[in-house]
C-alpha cells in the first residue's frame, strides 16, 4: 500500500474547495444576473367569476356613481352583474404574488397587470380563478411599424365665412338646423378617448371651453398621473371638431357640450395593452356620467404580430375593445368609432371597435358627399353593415397646434364631427335612449334602404332624425312600465305605473341578438303575469310591449336557478 503524502492530500482538498467555491460563485452570479435581466411584461388576466364580492346589484349606490345610476334609470336600464366590481380577493391574490395592478375591468371581469416572467408563470399555474391570460405589451418594445389611423400634416387652405369652412361639416347632414334651434350640445357630456391633447389648454379655439369650465377633467391611462396636455396633438385636432369655437373660423358641432379628455393611446408603440387602456377609460366615462364616447382610434395589427387581429375577429363582439364598446352602449351611452383609413392598404377593412354590434362606426366623405378613397371598408365579419354612417373626414376643418385653423383628412375627424352633432340631437330629445338616437340617425341616412360597404347607411340627415324621434316616443312610455322581480327566475310581473287605455297589448321577449323567444297577447289589461320562463336563456332579455298606438322596450335579466 502506498502512503499518501498529507501535504499533497491537503492540497487536493484546497483545490476541491476552490473549485466548489468557484462553481457556487458562478451559480450565484447566474441567478443574480437572471434576476436582474428578467423581463417585466404586461398581461391581461381574465377572471372566471366574481366570487367573494362584497357588493350586491340590489345596492348599486355602493359601487356606481350617482351619474351612472341616473343614466341607467333614465333609460330604464337594469343594474346587472357586469356593473359589479371585480373580486377584491382576486386582486389581492395577484398582488400577493408580486404583480402590479395596472387596470381592472368590471365589464369584462379581468385585470391588466405588470409582472416578471417568473411571477406570471406562478400566477397562471397556482391561481385557480384565472380563466384566460395573454401578454398585452412586452417589456422590451419593438420598433413600431404599425400604420396608425392618424394622417398628419395634410393641411389645406380654407375660406372664411360665418363658421369658417366648418359650416360645410354641418350642412352636409343638415346639422345647422339643430344649431339654429339652439341645440348646441349644452348639458351633454362627451368622453374623448385619444393619444393626447397637446396645447388644448392654451390654443384659441378652446378659450371659451376653458373659460366656462366645460372640460370636466382629464386622465392619462397610458402613464397614470401624466399631463395629457403635453402628449400627442391628435386628440387636440379631434376635440376641436366638436368643442372648438373661434369666431369667423371654426365652430364645432357641439360647441356648448362638456368634455372629459382621456388618453388611452401610446403613439410610440402599438400593443394590445392599448385596448385594455380603452376599456378602463370607457368604464371611467360610465362612472363620470358621460353620455357619448368618441374614439378616433382603431386596432387590427400590432408591433408584435402574435397579438394581431384577423378579419374574422371583427365580427362585432369578439375583441376586448369591441366588447367593452358594446357594453358602454348597453349602459346607456352612445359610442362613435372611426372606421379607419385602410381602404387603399392591404388590410382594406374596418378596425375594432368600429365593428361593434351597437357601435356607430364612422367612415369619411368630402363635403360634397364624395367617398374618401382612404376610408376603410365594411362589412363586419359576418356581414353586418359597416361603416354605419359617414361624415366629413376629407378636408375637415379643425384647430392646428400652431394656433391656426386648417383642414386635415381621416376618419379620425369624421367620427367626432358626427358624435358632436349627435349630442345636439340628444339634447333636443332628452327622453330618448342611446339606441333610439342611433336608430334615428341610421333611418335618416341617405341610403338606409340600400346600404353598401363604403358609406354604410350613408349620410345622416339631422332634420329628418329629429322628425323621426318626435313622431314616436317609446322612451317616455317605457318609464311607465315596471317588472317585478328583475332579475327573474321563472316568472315576471309587468305593470304600468300610469295606465293608458288600450284594447290590446302584445308582449314579445327577444334575446340580445334579436331572436324572438316568446310572444303573448293580452286584451283590456294594464298588467301582465308572464310565467313558464325557466327555459329562457340566462342573461339579458328585451321585453317589447306594443299597444295599439305605442311601443315600449324594457330590459329584463334572466338568472339560472
């Protein structure tokens, strides 16, 4: 047996220890480096339910603003589970895992979070209340190559007149008749969702708006706490077509309306998170009591191609932004959305949320009714008429950020021109619902009986729309009807608060997509007991009550046992 030198043995041990320490150091360095370099991304987290909520739809004052409740009551809109805030327990669970909460959405029942890769993986693998999740913005931005809606710096010379060249924006659809009657949007509240409102607080067209304190507030959903007046100028241009007023040069379509200015669009990039920003802003607009949302924004493709929408997604009810836009209308608001400027591009079609079933998608024409060759084409996937309507978006007169008045092109401007005019129509018909205003505009339009994929139903006529609204007043009658219980399980009692003589009432129940579910006829009655309703689908049910002379529509909510 060979004896081992003890000094040699000690040397081997020291070398082994050195190697072990070196390995440990390298492992520690790798872990630290990984932790330091781990990317933080943004994600949409879809919740499966609202379990654990501390709120009840029977006490809406605990979670809805006074203004939001009043709008629902005015239009006979029931408070339902979509109005309930998301589960606070779920939000706390996400935070406990290390996620930063960016937005929550009660309408879509989810949250936008900011988290590292490892935190996100732990969230989706350990929390059982998550129905769906996806990245909405990477931590490392790609170089943006996305074609935005905005067509900038295509300014044209204008002629001076009573309204300046902006008179043509009204005259195209008989809007001057509303202004001449004194309806200029007073008392109406419009939310403008856009990329920024650069210099709105100092430009001449907004001096009266500011002096009369009719900008009710601003909020930045891209950079919370940011100053929207220091961001992009697109929203400034858009706002001026509605709220601008500069004698002899520009009068917007709703110069006496009030406004919320909400930044949802990050102009530097294009990621799915901007739809999340839009949803959060729309819910804010609801809580703030807004009557109308104008969105001169649209989404089809993104800087990360994995987020892209397909044309099939634009079916009026699929994308998150479209679902939220539809919900805003269900909550009593009107939503106007630019159709897009893609007709000459490879995409050609409209963008979300203008595809929404309840949204008024707006295309562009010149002030002589000629279709703008850039205005995106319909129909929505599935065949629904889109755009719904058109307005001046080719040579639209507006406020420039250099202080002058000029003209620019884009459906970004036709949408607010129409939205502002609709505010005047609604002011003149305060008892009308948002859907009745939408219906009157479409029925008044130039090709309502023969729509196409460029102009949709065509150019609305506000004088005719006013006549249509004054000829029948179902909203006033709908206020006389009550449903008990509502929500209901298998039966519901309908009755009039103030009885009107009628020989016959036909009560028809419809699903939200228009399918007839049930119909009954009642004679010489002013209250009706509807039974055997257990087999109706859960969710929103529309009850149409037609008498010999009038029609009412009220909303019911069917619940499962």
